[in-house]
């Protein structure tokens, strides 16, 4: 971030241009949709794909046999879902990230200017410093009953709907909370690492040297199928997704 704000960086990834690039923000724009050598795009498919963190997901809390009192532990984590508690777990404590309340008794988050003046950090950096990982869930009505949506979130949603969503042709997304059977997890453990490594290696090679030719692509697909378990992985993920849709 320091290098970005000194104008040393050409391309970077962050939520907000202004926060990342500082005084150089006006020199930067969102990266446009990349096209092929002849100006081609993936016609009929998404130019921008959607990825979601999901409303809920499993795996944020595990209770092992070493826990002497699971009931007390779960009672403690229940409190993480109380509106004013989850607000602070997600963003930062009252008195630091949340400074005052509006006329309706709803908390206001710190502004970018306040964060830099008081802590020498942007609001996003401050959130990253104080945010607590673990099981928590913010319901949409909390934004009217407990705390106001921060300026950064409003900016992010505005950019999302004004710039990115018009370039989305397919809103399909694979849910992160699909549940796999023991056998399916074994299949994933067997093949996924080799599959992802093979994809990353070939992707990097083609980005560096150009390609692929039709023959290279066919050989690549054959390798994924015959050596990396692509069809086995596809079946596992498809079966889990079908069960998910049926349950929904």
C-alpha cells in the first residue's frame, strides 16, 4: 500500500482506488475486461464472473474432545451473533471503529479522514487490524437497527452495480456451503491438489510464452482427465451441487 501511494505501482488489487492509491488515485481506473489478441471475448458467457462468500458456511468453529464443557463454549459463541457484538467482531470495537450514534441510536462507523487522523491508517486497514475471524453473521436489518453501513461498503456496492454487474451475463455461482460425503472428501483429497497444481503451472506457462495451440489444448485436457482426476472431481462437485439444489 505504501508503494501504491507513492505512485510506484501500475496494477494492483484492492476494494477502493482512492484508499489504495492516495494522492495518485486520479491516475487509476478499474481494469477493463481483457480481450484476446484479435479483440475477442467469450461471447455468450460471462465476461465478469460472480463469486460469493455465501450467507452462511460451515467450518468456522470446531469443538474437539479436549473441550471440557462444550455447552459453555457454545453459549459463549452464541453471543457472537448478538447485533452489537458481531458489529464489533466484524469491524472493530466501539470507541475505535464506531465513534457515535445518529439521531436514531444507530452506530456510525469511523470515516476515512478520522481513521487517518487518529490512527494513521485508512478505514479498511483499521478494519483489517481489528477484525476477528470466526463464526459470525450480520443480518441485513442490523444496518438499520444497530449500525449504519460504512461509507466504504456503500462505495463498494455502488461500484459493483454501476460498473461490474452490467458486464455479468451469467449469475450462476457454485455455493461454498455444499456438503460432501466421506467418500467424496476422499476423492477431493486424492485429486484436487495435483489438479490445481497442473492447471496453475500450465496457465503460467501460457501467460508467459503464449498459446495454446489446438494440439496443446487437447493434450492438456487429456492430461487433466487421465492423470489429474478431472472427471472424478467434476462428478463429486456436481453430485454435491445437485443435492444442494434439491435441499434448497
